[in-house]
């Protein structure tokens, strides 16, 4: 919980109020690099933080920034005080004098309202700590400039106090980041593309009007840097450029061979599943009572034959034999379908077909899951031809599921209707 103590963290003294300087101070009250932005940024980061130690750090500094906000607000109010009663001073800033009554508000020095857009919050602790270090550095520079323009000794002392605390916070954030043990350039979970990450693009070339020339330094030379000269001119007709090419292609993912094995297993499993359906669909078609369901199952049998051919082609593309792997999941679904058909012989048309559609829908959703998995694996392995073939089959399975659902709707209505009664 928060508790306000009626005492400033630093006692403010202003000997000579300066309304124009008071307006400058508002930059640190309601500006992008001001104390409210810092207080909100660190506090919200703290609320999101799962690490108890660093959460405490963020909440400590976020709360201190609220104390700094009170110091800056008090300084600004004391400098702006003449705007309340002196016409000439009020003319210096009518917005503050007339709309704000000569007091502070959540505006920056140009009268722009404070906004949460100032906050840098990603939810990734090491990234947020880096943002905080940069925020403290920017605030330190703003305080330096305010001190340079300040004539009042008491105000300078207060600003010096606030500026010093920015360095303290910067050091605390830097040590918290260092204590996480992450390499300086390690951000997030996904590794950068090998080779590309070490290339420096010399995209600003030639000699400028003021004599600027290409320069080299530790930022673009020495290990591990690979200097790429004028990449925009590479491969242009009529331009001789034998420079290093850009490593634009993503590096193969770690464990690509293992992922390839998973894809092959998925394809072979699907192949066996579809071959089982080639035998099951004619039986389901024969068991169907309504013409619409019979037609749907007959059409899907033709689609299934094409899906088998696509799976054979996919296996050939990935460089393996088109051999099926026993699919126990589909075997169970087919067995369940046979039970449904056997039980349906004792039922009326609508309930029998509804039960058959239920069995068929379970098959479709099983295949949709399998095709989705295989398609996504092919995409990750940069196998666009395989992914395209699997996407076609996936679309057919999704369409078949929708058509089965459409056929079921009128059957449900028919099943609810009372049996006809003959009257004499």
C-alpha cells in the first residue's frame, strides 16, 4: 500500500521565482522523461515481475520516483506562483495562468498532456531493465540542462539532488541486469541468424559535401565482424561489386534432422490413416440412409484417393520411401464407426445418420489435427512444396467437416418431430 508522508524527500527552497523556468520544470513533471513516467513505468513493470528480488527493486525505485514527482511539482509551483497575480508574468504562459490557475498539471513544457505512450513496458525483465537504464540516462541529461538554465541557488541544489538519484537508479538497474547472468546481447529466446548477426552493412558510402567519409572502428571491424560493402549495389546489372553477400537466409533450426524425422512419421501415419478410410468410406456410404449423406461420403472417397497420392508425393519430396506407419488412432475411430453402423441398423433413418455423421466428424477432426501438424512442420523445415500439398488436403478435410455439419442440421429437426399418427 502507499502512504503519503507530509514531508518532501528533499526540502525545496526557491528564493527568486522564475515563471519561465517553472514552465521548463514541467518537462520533468509531465514530460516523456519525467518523474511520473518513470514512476509508472517501474511500478507497472514491478506488478508484472515474477522475480521477487527484482520486483522489490522496481517497486522501491518506482515509489521513490513518486517522491521525486512531488519535489519537481513543488519546485514548479513555487516558480509559477507569480502567474496567479501578476499580469505580465501570466502573459508568459496563458495556458498555465488561465486554464491551470497558475499551478502545475500533467503537461510537459510545451503544454502537451502526459500520456501512457511514454511508458516502455515489454514484460520481458531484461529488456525492461535496459529500457530503465536508458530512461535514467535521458532524465539525467534533462536535469543537467535544467541546472544550466537555472539562476536560483536553492533550485539548483534540488535539481542536483534529483540528478544524482538518476545515476543511483541507473547503477541499481545495471547491477540487477548483470546479476541475471545473461550475455549483453542476449534478448528473448530465439537466437539470431548465424552469420547475418555478425555482418555490418556499409549503407552510407561515398564522400559527403562536408568531407564526411567512410570510417572504420570497433563497431564494424575486427572479429567477429564481416564488413559488407554497399549491399544495395550487389547484383545490379553493369555494376562490378565482388563484395561479401548478405547472409539473408535464416539458419536451419537446431535439431532440424529431428524435426524432419517427426514430419516423416506424421506423413506415414497419415498415409496409413487415409488408406484405412479408403476401405471404411464405402461401408459408411452404404450404411447412410439419406441421399445427401451418401453423396457427401462418395465425394469424400474421391478426395481421399487424391490425398493418398499427395502423401506419397510428400514422402518422395522429403527423400524417403512412401511407406505407411500403422495409425492406431484411425484404427480406433474406424472400429468405433463400424459399431455405430451396426447399431444404426436398429434405428430410424434420422438417428442412424446422425450417429454416422458423429463418427465421421470425429474422423475429420482427427485428420485436421494431423494435417495441421504436418503442414506446420513442413513450413518450419522450409519445404514449401510439401506444405502446399498438405494445405490442399487440410482444406478438403475442413470442408468435409463443415458439409457433414450442414447435413446434420435438417436431420436433427426431423429426429425431433413426432411420429405421424393416422386418424380415422
